[in-house]
């Protein structure tokens, strides 16, 4: 019986996403055995020899990440710290009293209720403790390293992640390069309330006056400016490739063990994992690069399908858990994975250094 090739497991009781509560179920985490799972080079997806042509085969580079704090907490910290970094503590004086109290109350509640720390009602002291907590939470600096060297610094802190250790290289046979969809509307997405009321009042008065002046004309209409609608959804890209289970001329590994284990790992990492009655660990997220085509600092697998091709037989495989099982294995799999960005597709990503990715950067 063969052993698992790419991963093993450990029971992690530390509960990355939870502060101060116990797990009911063991948190079974995957641990990589190899730094890179290189489907492009080490798996069989073509019957034609590919070694001499590898350097010309487009590739998808993936770095797998897990969240250190749930999106609710990271978004709260992101909003507050971004605002304070721009305005400074003194900038609070420019706010209306109600807004200032609301922000301060929110900060204190986050510190006391979520991050488990007793705070002072003093605003400066509360902010310092909050920033200390944030620094501790992202002490590995992985998100800062990911975003700080290029045009995406404004996103630092929007997600708090750490690498799982899994890196993937997939062959890319996509036909799409750029697709752009923009939208402009008559209403701004987030208008400034005071300015918006004044402008709308003025425009209404002008419309009324124009209508009165031209009351005997066949028709009147004043063209109004439209507002750009910032996309709220990230772009999606689909990666499709076959995996052959019958023969591997590139190494001594059983091809069906390789393929089954890869697909098992991707499925396991992208399902929620329940650790207690009320808590789950969400699926993993990824940094994706297709050099010169697409760069997504944070994305997720929105769909994955594996279709059986050819004759199906029961064969022995070993799971990363160490369990040996007998499972249906076809002659080939046809794999389709759709990645969807967690950030809007903006020009900053095309001017990022990672858009022209180099493999010696350890996938960033």
C-alpha cells in the first residue's frame, strides 16, 4: 500500500479563529509534505511528452492561506485603524460629537468583547491597546509582505491571514485575458450626506425653474452627471485541466494516488470545518497569479467540479489522514476550478509587481 505523498494531518487544539473557548471536535489540519504541489511538471495531464515544453506552458501559481480572525473582526479593525492612520487621534475632533462617541464606543466594545481586554474610557489609551492587539494578531507580517511592496498598501489589514504551507502550480489553458464591466448610475454609491442634500436641493430648484421657463416647449430635460459604481464583487476565473490515472513517466508515484490525493486536499481545504456547536473554520483563501493575465491577492474557490472519464475501477489509495481506502478511480479526471476575487478587480493589481510574477519569489 502506498503512502500519502503531499500531506499529513495534525490535531490542532489552538483554534486559530477563536479566542478563549474550547473545541468540541478535534481541529484536524493538513500539513504539507512538500513545499510545492506542481501539477504542471509532476502530474500527467497530456499523453504527449511535455518536459521540453514546460517553460512555455502558462501556469497558475497559488498560495493557500487561512484566516487568523473572522471577516467581521478584520473588517472592524480595518475600518478603524485605516481611519485613524489617515486622520490621527486628533482627527476625531473634526467629527460631530455623535460620530465621535459612536466610533469610540465601537472601539471599546471590540477591545472588551471580542479581543478580550479590559480598556480605559480614555480614547488615546484605548487606541494604543487596540493597535497593540492588531500588531500581535498579525505579528507574522504575511499580509503586510503580500501588499506592502507594490500598489496595494491601502488594503493592508482587510484580511488577517497566514500561509498554510501549501503552494500549487497548475497548468493554465484558458482563452480569456481581460474582461471589463463598468457601471455608472445617477446616484452615488456612498454620497456625502451634507453635500448630497445641498446638491440635490440645488438641482431640484434648477429643474423646476427650467421647466417653468420652457413650459410651452415640446419637452425639457437637463442631462445630469452619472456616478461611477465601484464593483462590489471580485472577478472570477476558471482553470480547467485533465489528470490521467493510468501512467506517469515523470516519477515513480502511482498516478492515481497523486491525482486522488491532490483532489482530496483541495476538497478538504475548501469545505468549512466545524469545531464546536456554534463555531466553524471557513474554507481557505488563496493568492493567485497567472503572469501577465491575472493577479488576485485574495480569492477563494467558488466552485470545483471533478468529472470521471473512461473506465472506472476500485483501487487502493491512502488519505493524508493515514487511512487506506478502496475507492472508484476512473481512467482520467477532468478538473474545473473557479476562483473568485475577494477584492474588486482594479488597475492597482495590473501595476503590482506580482502581475509579472517570478517563481523565485516563493509565490510571495
